[in-house]
C-alpha cells in the first residue's frame, strides 16, 4: 500500500515524518479531511477561533504534494 504524509500548515508548520499507509488517494483525501476537521474543532475549543486558511498538505512517498485540504474546506459556516 502507498504511504501518504499529512503536513500541517498553520501558525507553526508540522511535517509528518512517519506517514500512513492507505489504500489510495481517495482514502488519503478522507483522512486529511478528518484531520482538518478535528484540528479546526480543537482550535475553536482552545482559542474560540479558527483560521480557515490553515491546511493539511498531503504528500506521497516521493515528497510530492498531491493536494491540500484547508480547514475552511471541511466546515460549513452558518450565520
């Protein structure tokens, strides 16, 4: 199975050194969405705010960024 790396890009960038074996790009996309949603929720809990431009970059084993998931992509803002 291919390995995907989930790099957090926010106020302090965090590079994923271990990665995760997943069945393919769609599984990696779903995982990135889950991570982004959890981190956005944690930001709201801790700071009562979330920066919708923060994101997770998903890279393959060669280090190529395949896609990015912004926190704003996984939230629906209702006023």
